[in-house]
C-alpha cells in the first residue's frame, strides 16, 4: 500500500481495504454514507475533508471481525490501519467512535462528529425504508426528527449518539439537513 503524505492512505486504497474486510453490502453502504456526512461536516468546520472522510469510510472496517464484541470494535481497525501507516488522527478517532466499549472518552469535534455521523445514517435509512419508494430523496427533515422522538422506531439506534451533534454546535434539525444532503449525493451508490 502506498503512503499518502497526509493521511497515510488514499481514498481508493481505503475503499479497497474496506471491501476486502467487509462482505455485507449494507455495512459497506453505511460506511459510504458515514464518509459522505463526515466530508460535509469537515467542510462546515473548515477541516480536512479527506481525513474526515477516510475516518468515516473506515470506521467499521473491523465490524465483521469483532461482531458484537464492543471491547474490540475500533481497536482492531486501529491496529490494521496503524500497521499500514495511516495517520494516527484517523485511527484515534475510529477508536473513539466506540469510546463506550473501549473505556475511552470523546472530547474533540472530530470525535463527536464521527459518532453522530455514523449513527444518523441508521436513522435516515430506517426512515427512508418506511416510504413506498424507499428513497432518501423522499425523506424530509421533519420525518427524521419526528422519528427520533419515537422510542419504538429503530429502537437500536442511539438517540444520544446522534444528539452529540449538539456538542459540536450543530442543532439536531441542521444536522439532519446536512446528513440528508450528504447522503442524497450518493443515494444511487448506497441503493437508496
């Protein structure tokens, strides 16, 4: 793997790595959606879109290895990527998206951004799937925020993790708008 001077991995290499480690198409789509939202957040915060996007794309790289074991999720990805020379800022934030499972704490904008970005993808997808056409283009901001308040809807999705958007100064409504916009741009790629 060639080393990119900034991140330690190119986007093409990251996608290839992701597809080598994940076989579940829905999980790959989740990672692509997270990448899109992270790039939009990086633009909003005037951060490096490539680094933030790569963190989003690779955050669940180890999911099929670690499964439901929260004490390893993120840690395995960090190990794999560190061995390939990937920027520590990327591997650190990937670990922190599972801070609860690894006994860590999120404190930076980057860390909270990855957590809320990767979690909102599930709420957006679940909302899209209740529409007859099952398309993101049909989903309205109000539909997502209303379903956020419905505990039995997509109950496995942590509302608290999505609301970490407020810890980085983005009101929920604005975060949903940003997320829908980012995911809409890649709707065909993620099958929605």
